[in-house]
C-alpha cells in the first residue's frame, strides 16, 4: 500500500513538473511576443521591378487594384462567406482553434506527414504577411509566434480586414478588392451572395478553385460555402436558393485571359533573390517600396514567350521550363516557368527536378578529356551487357536499338548520342568522377555514382543545367547566376549592386574549348553514321555557330546549347511525369530553342567561339578518326590540345574518285610532327603521305562510272 502511494506521488510530481515546464515555456513565448511589440501589417509602399534597360516590368503587390479597403467597404456576404469556410470561430478564439488543431495533429500522426491543416484565419494572415508556404516545423513555429503577436496587439476587425486585403485570389490578384474588380468588374462592396461565395472559395487553392481554369471545382466549392452560410443562419433559405440559381457573369478581361505582365516567373525569382540578398522576408520586399533593377531583357523575354506560345498546342497539357543566360556576366535574361502563369505559378525552371537524359553527357566527356581522351578516341558501339559488382549486370541501349557495330570516335558518339560509348567511358573513369565534375559545375546535390548517371538518370533542375552549360560556354569560369542587378530603398539609397566580377577559373580552358567544338557536332551532318546527328531536324534553320546537346527520357525532352554570347536551356514534359508519346511533342524543346536562339542573334554576323593558343584545328576523316586526305569523301575540322593531334593519316580512301587540292589541307596541319629521313634530315610526315598518295594515283587506272 505504501509503495503504491509512493509511486502515485512520483507520478504526480512528474506530471506537475511537466505542467510547470510547459506553463513556463508558454509564458516565455507570450512574454517575448509582448516585448517585441506589434508586427507591421500596413502595406504602405509599392515595390517596382525594372528590366536591365530600366523599363518597368512589374509592381508589387500584384493585382489590378492596390486599394486597401476597410471592412465597411466590403459586402457583408463576402465577409461572412470567408468566415464560415475558413474560420467560423474566429471571433471566439485567441489565434488558435485548439479542437481543430488536435484533430489535425492526430491525422498527421496517422499519415506521418504535415499535410493536414487547421489554420485559423489569423494564422493564414500571419503566413501571408511574413512567411513562405513550405510545410516545415520551423515555418509552423514562426507562424504560431506571429499569430500570438497579431492577436496580442490588434483587434479582430483589424486582423480580418488585413486578411481580406492580403489573401491570394488567383491569377495574380491579392485582396478582395482586386479580386472583385478582376472577376466581376465591380467593387467588393457590391458583391452578391453568389459572387461572394465564389470568391471565398478560391484562396484554399487559387489554381484548383479558379472559376476560369476549373469552373466545375469552383462551382462545387461555391455551393458548399452557400450551404454553410445557410446552415449557420447567415442567409435565409430563400437567399440560399436564389444564390444557387444565379448565373455569374465574369468580366471581359477575365474571359479573354489577358495579361500585360513581363516575365512573371522571372519576377517571382527576382523577388525571392532580393529577399535573400537583403536578408528579409519575401513579404517585406513586396511591400517595402524597393526599386529592383533586374537582368531581364524584355526583347529576349518576349521572344522566348512567343516561341513557347507558337510551339505548344493550345489544348495540350504539356509544360515548359526555360532559362536564357549570359555566360560572361551570369545575368539571367529571360525565363519561362510554365505554359501559363495564370493557370499555375509553379516555376518549372527553378523548382521542378527532372531527368536530363543525354544532356548530361558533356560533363562526362569533359572528365574524359582530362583522362587522356581526344575527339578521335575510338570505342566499340554495339549492343553490350555490362558486368557490375555483386554479380549484377546493366544493359543500356541506343535510340531505336541502332548501333554502329564497329568502333566510333568520341566526336561521333557525342553527335549521335551513343549510349554504349557513354557508359563505357563512365565505367572506365569510375562514376564517382562524373559526380565530382557535376558538383563542380554547380549541380550541388547528392548524385548517385552509378553507370546510368552517364545517361542522365538523376533528377536536376533547368536552373542547375543552365549554370553548368554556362561554365562550358565561357571557357570554364564560375558563373554567378542571378536575376537582380541593383536594389534601392524608397529613399533612393543603393542597398545592393552586383559587381559582375569574372568568376574563378574552375575548368581547364583548352579542354573546355575542345569540348565546345565537340558539342557543335550535333548540328553537323558530316558526323552522320549509323543514324543522323541528333540536331539534324533543326540544323537547317541555324545560321550561327552553336554548341549544344539534347536529351530525352520517356517523359522528358531537353535541348541545351549556347553561342559565344548566350546559353539557353529548354525542358518540356508533363507535370504528372507521363510519357511523351507524340513524336511531334518530343521535338518541341529543340524547336523552341532553335527559333529562340536564331531570333536572339538576328543581325549578328561575326560570332565565333574563341580558340585558346593551346588548341589546334585539324581536318579529320570522321569514319576512321585519322587525319583527312584529299581522297576522303567526308571531312570535319576537329580541335585538339597541342600534343594530342592524331599522327596517322587516313588510308581507307586512296581509291576515291575525287582528288582535292592538297593546298586546302596544308593550313590545317599547324606545327606538323617531324621525323628523320634516311639522311637524318628533318621532314614533315605530311610530305611523306602527300608523295605516297600521288604515287598511288599515278599507278591507278582512271575510274569509270561503273567502278568505285
């Protein structure tokens, strides 16, 4: 008996200690909130974004009306509809609905997630004012603290008024007045019950419940809200029936789906970047009266928009992510994050992670050049099963199961995107080497060191791939990819300015130059082999020197490439990762890229890739990988680091029917290797081969039309 009482006493003391500890903790939080004072809620200033040429491209907060309206200027049904659907106990709690929170916690525990929501109207207001929308414990803790401060220092009417003036109603409309004007072309004070219920349903999912994008979803939610209004006695049965039958008439601008914003996805990124640079919350940037000069080029942005609009079918669900970058300065000059910003503000260029396919191969081949490969290094292209560790095997295949069934050069392997060559190279180097160079190029994530990484099996973002290609484009220097050039406060003081200093040299400039020249091969039919080069479909439209690489998986299509002055990456695919089955859609990324790059370089007539002093050009026979002769039917000028130029000359085409002028070739042999003749005199190997071929031709009969 005594032991039982003693045990109960210990349990009582433990519970009492926990309660005291919790009480002290809560008291400390409320004490800190009191000492910090009221958080700012007034949106007093408008932030303006400018292009690189200092033209206005946008203003924040967005919306057709920035007028802050009082509760007296909002129709009562609009207020009641928001309360019944978002927080019917708003006027009876102190910021938190304990019963709803308890239910949500149980649900989260059951599902092992943070998906269940029980936010009060005050919590939502705090989130919109000060925080982002990531569902993390840290963000929820901050949200709770701001909620306490709001409830502590502001009246319920102040909070409700601020909420209705701040909440996102979709299509870039923030606040009840902007939404009412946008959807119904009327002030919020004139909204009907049916219109108010429709608007009140949108903030839960501004895209999903948009009456423009998803009218069925919006109608179902409107009817649910009308039923709640009737259930809680806010409207009569007669008003309920009338509202149900009302045929809503939307404003002309909405039905036309017009927008005048320049680069909305770009603007979102610039605002977030500015917040990071100033080390303040995003909402403070939007409402702080800042002047933000960005790197956006309006002409290039409109060009990119046009190519996307002209390429994607109107009835297609296909999405796009694209970034265009100046590789010398790191300026992002244009960006598209989706097919329609009004339908979805999710930026697929920066936030979506997709498999790049063969667009990943240039990173592998840079590493190969570091380990002794040259453009003419030959490897067998044939159906291959690779034996791996732990008795596992890996059997990649080429597109349509096409193989050369003979050795091919690195130059041809890259131009044709031969997967067998790539996997062999990756296994020879060790996959860890490909992970290392990818991280070095700015793909800062935990990539799997596996054979298939050479074929782009890991997921990356368009933003990461653009930076990596930017480093290749500028000769191997680090790229500070950015959208913000300068920030001023509302008094005109410069708070930040990008210095645009040259990045650190992180790659060997000679090897980077050789790789760039290799990447021009995807557009050169002289490298055609067991199939055409991968850029054959767009090569006829190109008038400038470009280096690039395409990539594809079952659900992704990529085209990334650069001129000496501009890098552009384009991804197309579906948000739900379904396969791209239409061959026409598989070509969208290439078409967008080619048309955009050509328009961007219109009028340019002297573009060329710079060749470092340590790199030389030699005419090569693509089939043999040896130095070309006048008798080779096809030749390609290939670039090598000095000391790695092939010494063998092609002898496979001695019996060609067309003899070319040797003088056309002598200039392509800079500093030719020399050897001793029988008398010890130095002479060019080139001269030996020239004499040999001329002797051979003299001994051959003149071919006729029937002989080869």
